[in-house]
C-alpha cells in the first residue's frame, strides 16, 4: 500500500464531513428523530435538481439554497401530516420523504442531459475524486470539498455552542422550553435547515444515501457510552473521525486480501461507523450487551453466595452441636441450582467466607458476620411487612428474601425503628443483633 497526499486529503475530507454530520446528528438521536435525517437526506434531491435546472451549474450556493429550502419544507410537511392525519411520526416521514425522493430522481434524470450532473455521485458520493477539485489557498491546493465540509463543521459547531442550553432543553423537554420562553418550533426548523445544508455539503463525499450513517451512527454510539450531553458530543466527533480514517484505510487494504484492487471509500466509511457502533453496542461499560450480561452474572453470583451464607447460618443456628455440616449436594438441592452454586462456593472459599472441612462447609468469622447481617435483614423485613404493612396472611418470606440482598446498615436501623425494635420475627425466630 502506497500512501499519497491524495489519500491524506480523502481522509481529511471524510473526517470533516463525518464530524459535521455527527455534531447535529446527536440532537436527532436525542429527539428520537433519527429518521428525520434520512428523510431530509433523500428529500433534498428535488431542491438540488431544481437548482440545477434553474442555474445550469453545480455552484455551491444554488445547491445549498435549494437543498436548505426543501429541507425546511420537508420538516414542515412532516409536522403538518402528523398533526392533521393522526399518523405516527415514522409513517409521516415515510410518506413525505419517499415522495420527494422519487420526485428528485425524476428531476435529476430530466436535468442530466442539460447539466453536468452525475446521478450516482449524488446518490453514493465520489470522495476519491475530491482532491482533483481544489482551491488555491496561499499557494496550497486544498480540495473544494474539504473547505465546504470544514466550513459546515465550523457553522454547526458555532450553532451548538451558542444555543447549547436551548438545544439541550428543547431536546429533552420541549414543553418546558416553551414555558420558559424558548421558541422550540423555530429552533427545530433552524436545526432541520442546518441538517439539510450539512447533507448537501456531504453529498460530494458520501452522497445522499450513505450520509444517514454519518448523521446518526456516531451519535447513537456515543449515547451508549455516556448520559452527559457535552461528553456525548465530543465522543460522537471522535467516533465520526475514526470511522472516516479507518474507512479509507479499509477501502484500500481489505479488498486486496480478497484479490480486488479497492472499493468505495464512502461505502467503507459507512461500514466502519457500523463496526464501531457494534463494538460500542457490545462492550460499552454501562449499556453494552456483554457488559450488562456480565453485571447480571455478577449479581446472580452474589445473590447465590448470599443465599449460601444464609443457609449455613440457619443450619448452624438450628443444628445440634456436633452435627455434620452442609455438603455441596445439600446446597444444590436447597437452592435448586448446580453450576452457579459451585461457582459461588468457589468464590466464597476464595474470599475466606466459608471453609471446607471433612464434614462439609462451615462459616468463617467473616462469613458468620455476613450471614448474621443477611438473616437480620431478612427477619426485620418480615417483621416490618407483617407488623406494619399487614402482609401476615400472605407469604412474607419471598419478598423479604428478595429485599435482604440490598439492605445496608442504615436500612436495617430504619426497619428496626419502624417495627418497634422487634426481638423475634413473625415465625418466632430470634432476630440477630447487629
């Protein structure tokens, strides 16, 4: 692989385009309007075609004006359909953007013989060719697309910084925004206009089809990593830039492994956004699938370990002196589990909460203290549920068993005070001292 200045400019252009899209895409994700980005990216085609037909050129200003106006019209029409028809947001978007997209394709096809317009470029982008169309900036040749996307990123960043508070409030609570005097509708249409303009800026890089990946996926991935808006915005920019860089690198390296020369850089950039999202989806510390499974497994192991300590404490409490301790099979039958019980026993032995002797498992001093606290919590909950909540006619053991695992010393004290410091539970069993 030979890296050239063309490759560098392709990566820079892709990064600027992806970051400009991702910055506004965060608010589409938070407002549950992800499909609005898709709708606008498709619906701006009539605006482009009309601008081409009227001006006869591919100038940036006519394209931008046409696309921005049709983007605002799209957002307005969707709101009108939602309010007047009673259809849900998704159906309304589907009706409007498919109609406008089809109209745009017809107009583009009609204009193709008269205007220098490549429909495939509009649909899929041609980022590989962007270094050929340059500005002369103080003796430096800078791709026009890089300047356009850089300017769009700058405007979007200024918009987000200036209206950060207003965007935050309208994204999470539009009713509150209206109450405190923020015009949520006006801000919505400004946001949609910027989304349309950003989509146009990204057309030459990734086209109208793949731009939705840049708009939505970085923000969605960042949302899985954090609940703080500022951090989410920063992470989405990092993810977008990383996807663009890895996308071009993958486009010129991965096909070679399979005997091909290269592939579409814009397509590979979109694929990389999906790859990065899947990694976040699986491994995000809080919301990742594997992380949640791991946390659930840890919680299940802890609960079974607590149950074992409670069983051994009750056995020690009731068994006559010199009686044999509980064996693995006894614990398995009592808890109706096999593998989890064995794992919990191994974990408790390693933590020195129980010790295995010739006659079975016994509590250590630390295990005895933890078992005592669990049983105290359990019996305090039974006393409270029976004495104060009137559940004596039902089985109070099950809810008390569920609650004992999440009761700390402060809660024990409050339960004891609320239950008038009982010495025995409803079953006449002594409540252990703290």
